[in-house]
C-alpha cells in the first residue's frame, strides 16, 4: 500500500530527484529531466516543447511556503507554460494550500501539486521502482506475506454469527468494490491527519459492524448495506474536512475520469464549458470545479451502465 512506502527514508534530495525522474518518465513518455538537458533555472524537468514544467523538493519537515512561492515565481518567468507540477516528499501546511488556491485563480497556467501521499500512491503501482529505492520495504512486504500465508495454513478464522453460509457470500466483484472503499477511507484519513494509512482499523470496524470474521464472508444479501455504510462514513468525514481537500480531490477526479474516457484536451474543454461556461479549470472557482467533477462522475456512470 502507498502508505507503507516512506519517502522520508530517502537519503538525499538527489535520490528523491532520481526517483521522481524515473517515475515521471513512465507516466509521461515525453518527459525530459533537466539533469540530462543541461541547466536548471528553477526547473527540474519538462515535457516536450516546454508546455509543462516540473519542480522537485525533498525536505526533512513540511515544505516551507517560501519555497513554493519562490519556485512558482521562477516558473512564471517562462513563456508558453500550460502547467506547473510541484513534487514534494512531505506534506504542505494549510497556509501553503491557501496560497496555492489563491494563485490558481490568477496564475496564467495550471498548478498541479504532487505531495508525498500522491507520489507514494503512484509509486506503489511501479513495483520495480519500490524494490530499487525502498529495498527494506520490499523485504518486509515479502516477509509479511509469507508470515500471513503460514498463519492461514495453521488455523482458520473463528466463525462469527454474521458469516454467510458457504456459497451465499459476496462474489469477487463485490469484494473488490468493498476493498476500494476501505482503501479510500484509510488513505483520505491519512492525508487529513498527516500520518500513515490505517487500513486495519477500517477493516476491523467493517467486520465488527456486520459481525463477520472477514469481509470475504459477508452475506450477499447484505452487500448493499455494507456499501451504504462505507459510503456514509466517507461522506461524513469529508463533510468536516477543509474545503481545499475537496477541491484537490475533485481536480484529481476530473483528470482521472477524462483519462479513463480517453478524452482529448478539446473534448475536456468543451465539457467544462458546457457545465460552467469556462473551458479551463484554472479559471473556475471552487463551486464550478465541484460542479464539473459531479457531472463527469454521472457521465461515467451512464457510460459504464451502457457497457
């Protein structure tokens, strides 16, 4: 899980830079690290033709606001920039997030923040990079898996009253739906509190709520109740979080859905304009971004329902 990949274990800013360069090269085929292109001038990487710039920073504590401000001002000196990506190994303070949200309303290009949580999430999908940069994590993950397998071979989980009779438990697709919501609950809570994701607590609360020994044994006729329970927890927690968390999640969701639908930039801009009258996220206020996100989710559901 992303929460178990600890960027604080990286020994130097140079190691963090190498990690970012390797990761971005996989996510963006036309990514070019400045370390190979020569010169820096406040930019650590860029996409072909200089349409998007990337800046990396690795700090021992929270990223100082003055660092973000200084790097952003450097990016403003370049012409033709469409997006500025700021990658940092640690969290940003509430004051820094407020600064970023203010800048987004007036900046001529989009601002994309990759904090430690997001980088760890993307990195968790690249197992070979995890093994290379976090060998101790890879070793522990392997040993942990082996230990769990030995325990399961020695004993079975004690049955509980809510366990489904054999053949009447939820299917694999339903198990996956529950697991996704559990991961989302744990990882969003970790971001809010600035700590590692506690997946075990979320699983324990679910199993206790439905009196099952494991979610694998949840009765099929209670699947809908379980999903409603987990979504209710998710929405309740979100209701009490800072507004900028909601905006950050919405923007990520917008880009994620557009990517899943294989939309071109022109298609995205047309959809934005239909919803808000504005064709770029950087021109929208918080309410408009959330409106676009909700509309895209509804559209994706309709498309998925059509098969």
